[in-house]
């Protein structure tokens, strides 16, 4: 999702000593990272759901929210296009 939206260059799955992890290549613009903040919204103790009409804009449309919907994990723009709401996982700006 972050690669498709242009926030990271790419990612690879690596395995060291039997443990899998992700290596993420961050994207920079004019020497500054493209991602300024990633904030987790839904937590195990407090799930946050939103209908399609109530999905909040992040920084007036400059950021994205990542949602878990019945049609899969998608960005807020894709959720509005597909007319589905869901659980707001995180906010990227």
C-alpha cells in the first residue's frame, strides 16, 4: 500500500537466523523523508471504525489513512471510490 501510494521506494523480505523481517527502502524528496509521521489509530483495546461518509481527510488530502474493509486493505481514497467503510488502521502523513 505504501509503495503504491508513493511513500516508500520498495521492500524486501529477509530471513536471518530463522527469523523473517521486512527491509523497507524509504523515499526522500529534496533531502527530507516523504513520510513525516505514521500514527496507529485502531488498537487492540480500542477499535476505530468509520463509514465511507465519515472517513477523515489527513492533512487536507496530502496524507492517507489505511483501512481494513470487507474488500481488503485499501487507502482512504480507494475506499471512497469503492464506497466502503471499515476499520481505520493507521494514518500516514
